[in-house]
């Protein structure tokens, strides 16, 4: 018997340029992540997973707590994991498990008591405060933050993760679980660098050769490590301070290597057991109000150190941004750049940003956070219904490059998309109607757009509905496109022919299947998708 068997095969895979596949077939994961404590009891799991189904998603993301999984060292309890698999299967959902191990939001509150209580065996991080961290207040109870440089911590965390993956091989042979997230928004808050004894020794030690070897190929202008290295004369060896200098940016590079190496150790151990896609998620930084590492988690997979993470953690299939900022477009561009597989593990509830992720940046998945508090009558739920029902056609359009998204921002008149040989101009319908009336000498104010809230009244954080015109547009045949969205007028062009609309079918989703509600012509073609709700249409074009 070998001690290193071949990893167990799984139906899900992610490849560069190939997106997500299940048994070789392109797939999408669109749905949401439940609140942090919604997977901590069988009752909460049943309620939250059923609500994801009511939201029309095809995937649920849910935490696995290390503290609840291994309350006593070496004794594992996977009853909650089994219940999650059962409820996901019952609700016809895919499942992405989030390993809340030593790090959750740059703290260690999900580590077991036997870890947190033994500071000799599991040292704490030491910080020289750079100011009050986000989501904190004066006089609050201290939060545990374990040092990422503790050797016993990485071994204990990895052993628990191995046990989880080993259990999945036995409990989920059919592959309800599509992916695993390793830790959650890792990094260090309160300082740009851990000042503990182990961390100080690593800082004074040599920069690993593999870190320096990758620097010449790092993205120019997007890599903090490369910029700092070149400013120091592109040294080929030396301590971290000698190679990158002494600054908060250099500290962030150092911590990025430390956290990425830690996560790689855990992921590699898990993937040796089962060939299941794994990823890490990012608390964004810099971002408004969090300009310096330590104000956002220093060392997490933030935009300026993505190259460090990708080099240090090759067992991860991707790095995904948690998007709560207003300007999501730039964030998506950073994480999807270079053709890397793209997935949004957490997002504020915005239908416009959902279609942007899938259409503009070819995301194979998107997850709204706190989906168990989301409104089933909101625009996100309506959009998810169409995306899930048209999953195969959308995934194929992503692979062929015949897909795009239009989110018409305030002050923008036209968004142009390119679907292979077809060019599409997208405009906001109500603003266009006002312009047409003005051209005819009629002045009519544009009515205020009223859309439903994206959250239920008792949700802890309220999200208003997206009032921007938006739509996902993709080709399903040479001259046939589908649009999913609200308040969008589309015009079509080709370089080699005049294009006219031949036929329009209004689409509905009933019991998860797409059906034709009406064939639109005449006045109804002025609003191919509704102005007051999310809708969809299949448009057949003719070249003349």
C-alpha cells in the first residue's frame, strides 16, 4: 500500500481559458453565500439553503468552522458538513464549502479553543498599531489573531483540512461539492507586518529564490513586489529589507508570501487527497478609507500582491475578490486580468454587477453575500433564474467570446458590445425615449425608476435595487442573441452587412426551464426587455 495514492477524481475542474466544467461540460455557479452562522446548526442549514433555492440560485456557499469540526484535537465531527450536502442535494444546489480555519476576516475566531488557549504552541501575531482596524471600536473585547509563522498552527490547520477532504471523498462521491475555499479573507489587520519573534526571524532571513525568480515576469505597474525590487536594484538575493526595502508596501509583500505559503501548504495537502478545485478570497485593498496595508488585511490576496500569491500558491485554481465597493468594474478587471479563471465569492447584491461579472469578465460564478436575507422578488433573484436556466448556453458563449454585458452608468449614452461579428449598441430605454421626444419637440421628464429592494426588511444590512439599465447579451447562434436585463434598448450592426431584427421571443422561466411567453412585434419591440422588472428575450437577426 502506498502512502501517497493518486488523488480521488472529482467531476469538477477549472482550467486556464476553459472555465469551470462538470464532467467536461462547461458550467456556471450562480447563487449566494449564506451568513457566517447559517451553517452552524441543522436547523439553520435547512432554512438558509431553502432560501437560496427560492432566490433561484444553482449554488450555495457555506462556512465549515474548524472550531465546530474539531472541538477536541484529533476528534472530528462532520455532521454539519453531511447536513449541508444533504440539504444542497435536496434543494438541487451545488455546494461550495468555505474552510474557516485559522483565519476568517484576518482574525482567528474560528480556530478551536484548544488552539487559541495554547499561546506557547500556537503563538499570536504581534502588531504595532497603525490605527483602529475597520469594523472595530474603542474598548471592544480583544480578538485572537494567530501568527501565520507558527509551524504547529499550519500543521494542525492542514490536518483538519485533510480530514475534511478525506470525508468528502466518502460522503460526496457524486460531487455536490464543487469547490473549496481555503481560509477566509486572510491577512493581518492593525499593522503592515507581524512583529512576533518567528516573523522577525523570517523578515531577517533570505527571500526565497522562487519569489525573486518570478519578479521579472510580474505584471509591470500592477506588481508592488516588482516595483520595489527594481527600485532596490533588482537584487538576486538578500533579506526582505535588502531586496524590497523597508516600507509598509515591502511589509505587505513579505506578509503576502507568508500567508500564500501557509494557504498553499493546506491546499496542497487537500489536493493530494482529492482533485477538487480550491481558491482563496480577498478583502480588497487599497480601497476608500483603507489606504495602507494593515487598514485592510496586509498579506491577503489584494490587488498589488496577486503575483506573489499566484507564485506561492499554485495549488489554488484562482483568487477571488469579495466586492463591496461601489466601483466594481476596476476590481473585476484586476482579478480577471491575464486570462485567469474568474469567480466572485462575495458581492453586494447588485444585478448590474452580476451581469458585468458574467458578461464582461467571463466569470464562471458569482455569489451574493447574505443571500439568506435577500429578497426573492428582487432583481438579483430574477436575473439568477435566467442565468441558471440558460447556464449551458452562457458558458459556451463565454468560451467562444460571444458575450458581453452593458451597465449604463449615469451620464453614459451608449455602451458598445462585440459578439463575434455582431456589434451591439445598448442604451437606457427611458433616457432614449426622452431624447426621441425632445427631438420631436415634446418635453417629458424621465420618471424616477422604482425597483424592489434586494434585501428583506429584517436583513442586517439593507441593499437597494440597482436602478441602472443593465443587461447580459450573448450569441447562441450566428445571428441569434439572447438578452437578460432591464430597461435596455439594443441596436445591431455588422461590418459586412446591414442587420435587421427578424423575430423576437419574450422568454420566461417556469420550473427551471425557459419557455416562450410571446412573440414580440409592433409597439412591443420598443421595449424588448421590460423597463420595470428583469426580463429576457431571444432575438433573431437577418442580414440584408
